[in-house]
């Protein structure tokens, strides 16, 4: 009789012959799903591990069960940088493995909780994904109204956690814990600064609950809600993905098997952008100050023999002084007739000279201007405050609203205004700025949770931009550059710039942050990255900073200048003869890369592989390459190691194993699999060609 009890009682030894109940380990097992992934359920703990053949994919650690939490939150921050403080937090681990089964082509694993007055079940469902090369892991719980739900993953020293959207200090995040919420990057970000004003190491315009393990798999949490990740920080064996107010959790596991394959599979999930037109690979020059200033710049560039593809003017809507000083712009989608009289004619004259004109747009609707606020109010087209009425919130211009992009009438209005920029004036594209400021308590017409809508807003903002451009220029002869993002923006925004960097050498928010930002954008499925030469905030920029930033710009997909917030004192391309000569030479270098950039773009359209590539995307077997975040590959053949330290004329370069590398300026050869200190005077940034000499670049003067 006792043996019979053991056979049928999986979780408790029944009271046979009067014996009290005694917990017994629950047996695990293994199943191969229809798409070939093996699902292993551990004896006793129920920890789940996925395998592609014998190759490990995502796995749960032993001893860390799915966990729900309850708490209330105190929220601070009015400048699009938020801090969240939990009050009365309680954790509820579903720590008793009760069994598993196959059902409907999936594996279901159940854990239970019976503690602290909570009785419930956590069900983990593992099934083939909707797209090839993916598996979906879904976790839901019963028993309590949770404030958050967290799922653990194993921290394997043999793997990595690269990504989490656009990040500015490094590309691999092991040992860090942070929130993923669309926000301002912050201005300064120096240690000890006031976080809810200046940001911290992980505040970013474009977060994404996604990481890539360099062994060849990736994980994306499908949610618009804020996500808190603890990447082996509190416990070196456990990585937590915690979704706030957004249960259940759904993870998409990308199988790879290489990092490049993961990027391709991510692209199938989140989408791919329209490709830049051929002219976009030339240099874009920022010039503000009105019609005469723009035309004078065109003449000056021609006289200096600098080939220019586009001039972009963010002040086409008019000038507004920024809080704290510096030149800002009026927030509207209409031209300022005093600042840019006969703008359409000016744009046509530039185009006749082979120069495109690019502008600026953002989603703020200024109630102090006569252009849009009342139009949108009349159609109930503005996001509303909790108490009713249009939400006028703190914004960089003082007070603004946002269009309710869940209401079709508002979308039609915004699309129409953007389309008129193209069809009536001839504007060829614009900086589609901002998208991070939607209040966390905004009310929208489709009833969305306001905190989830906050993260989704940039996706909708860039969707409207894309729709306007597709309607006005169905031939694809247009560009937009975006700043904000979240999962899914990739199918709408053409390219992203890394944001408002300080016009300084600051490792927290200046030139050094541009490289990891471009790399992590690429890991997030954004093929085309760019940046402001030489920064935007702070400053003034110096000659050396401008020259070094120009060198980086020449070896970026899109080479583009910005006069910056302090345009009257910042160093620019025409500041002196030495700067003009340096800038001209590197514009010509960038032009010489056009063929490679176009080939990279064709690859990106098919596979999402970025033009700015982490070394591991080309050299996944080289473990040392995984940890490099201050150099990158442009395409598959150029190794770029920019100088980002003031006064530096040498720097250490890592040469990936499996190739020979030729200095493009001297022809010197370096063998892969080692580091070397190389000379790097201004005018010779460390750039190396894979397996072939590049005398063509060396010959450019």
C-alpha cells in the first residue's frame, strides 16, 4: 500500500497506514517541441531550460522561483526623468513546484504559493513562437492582484547580457539593476548629480526590454509597461525581468544560433525601417539663423569645396530662447515667415544646386501659439489630464500638450500638418525629435493604461511621421531621424541619432558616450545611427573636440553636424582654415565609403544587421571581443576605434581574432587576437581594414 501511495502522490506522501503527509520531490522531465527546441524541467525545482539541440538557450536558475510583488509607488520627476520609490513592498515567491504537463503543443509548468495569506498558482507556458527561430515563454499567476511579476533567468559566466536598448556607458550590463522606461537621457549625468533632473547611467531615450547573449540567443519581453531588470546584481546567479503593472509576462526567445541571426530574428519581430535614399549618405550641415544664413552657408560650402548633401535648419519654425540660455525653436509644424520668408522658393533654389533641405518637428503642441492647440482641442485630439480637459504639462518650452495619437482624428491632423511640410514647401525630411514627455497619468481615448501608453507614445509618434512621408513621397525620397524609441519603433523610424550629448569630453554624457550608444542601437535592431558633430548641450565645444567628433562622424553611417545649443560660441566647421581643411578631408573620406554604406544598407533591409556593429556580431567566437564597447565595425570590413579623450594622441586597440588588420592611413599590418597601442594624432583616427589595405582612403586629401 505504501508503494502505491508513492506512485500516485507526486507532491506529498499520503497518510498511508496513518503516516502524516511528507513533501516529496516532483519529477521533472524533457520534451521536444514541434519546432525542435528541447524543454527540460528540473526535478524538484521545476526550473525550465531551453536547448536548441545541445546548445543552451534561455534557462531559469535553481532556487529562484517566479515572484509576484505588491507595493505602492511614489513617483518623482517632471522633466521626463522619473524616479520610483516603492512603499510597503511585499514579495510572494511561487516556490513550490507542483507539476508539469504537455498540452496543445506546449509545455506547462506549475508552481504554487501558500504563504502570508496568499494561495495561488504560477503557470509557465513554453511554446513555439509565431515566427521561425523563436520560442515564447509566458508566465501568469493567480492568488493576488500583483503590482509586478518577475521571472528569473540564469546568470551563466559563459554568456552575456548585451543590449537593453540604447545605452551610453557600456554595451554589456552584467552587475547592473535599472528601470526601462522611455525618458530624457539627462544632461550631465555626472555621479552624484540630482537623478530626476540630470539622469543616471541608464536613463535613455530608447530603452528596450531585450538582451542578446553573445553565445547566440536573445530574449525580448513583449510589453509596453515599465520593466525593471536586475542583471545578476542582487544575486550573481540570477537575472530578473520584472514587469510593473503588466502581468502576465511574455518573453520571446530568439534561437540564433549566431548573434547576427538573433538580430535578424529580432527584426522579424519588431520590424525594419525604410532605407535612406542615395543622397542621404552625403554630409548634412546644420545651419540656423534664417534664410540669408542658410543661403550664405551653401555659398561658403561651395567655395570651400566641401560636397554637401543637405542643409538642415531646426529653427525654420522660429526662434525661442531656451531656459537657462541657448537657442531653441518654436514648437509647431509651420514655417516662421519672418525668419524664413519664401521658404519654398529657397528650398527649390537649394535643390537646383544639388542640396536637400531638412527641417525639424516634435510632438509638443504649444498652447501659447496660434497654430495647433485650438485645432486639436476642437476635435478632442489632445491627451487629457486626469481631471478632464487638455493636459498642459511642463515641457522644454514651458508648457505644452501632446496629440492623442490613439484618436484617429488627431492622427489625421498631425499627418496632414507633416505632409504639408513636404508637399507645400518641398522639405525633404526632418529631425523627428522628442516623444519622451507624455505624462504618466495622461488619459487617452482608447483607454490605455497611461504608464504603458507613455512607452508606446514614441512608437505612435514615429508611426505618424512614417505615414506622412509614405503618403507625400511614396518613392522613398525622404529621411527622418528619431530620438525616442521603444519596442516596435524600428518599423517606423528610419534612423536614430544618439541624442543631446554634451559638447564636452565627459565620459558620462559627452563624446565618449556616442560609441556605445550607436553600438547598442544596432543591437536593438536599428540599422542606421547618427550623432551631432560636436554635441548639443553644454559647451562651448573646442577645436580639438570638433575635429575628433568629425573623425567619428566620417566613419558613421550618416555624417551630420549640429551647431548646438550655444551656436554663437561653439566651434564649427568654418571656424578657421585648419578646421575647414580637416572637415573637408573627412567629408571626402565619408563620401568614399558610400558604396560600403549602400551595401550595408541592403544587408540591413534583409536582416536588420546594423551598419555600426558590435565586434561580436562578426567575431562571436572571439571571447575578448564581447567586452569591447569603445570601438566598432563599420559594415564588416572597417574597424573603427575613435579617439574620445582630450589631448590623446595614442590609444589601445583590440584587433579581433581571425583576421589581419591594415591601418588605413599607413598600411601597417596588425594580427588579430591581440591588443596594441597605436599612434592616433588628429587627422589619423585609428581605423583598420580587414584583410586588405585601403590605399584609396590614404590618398584622400
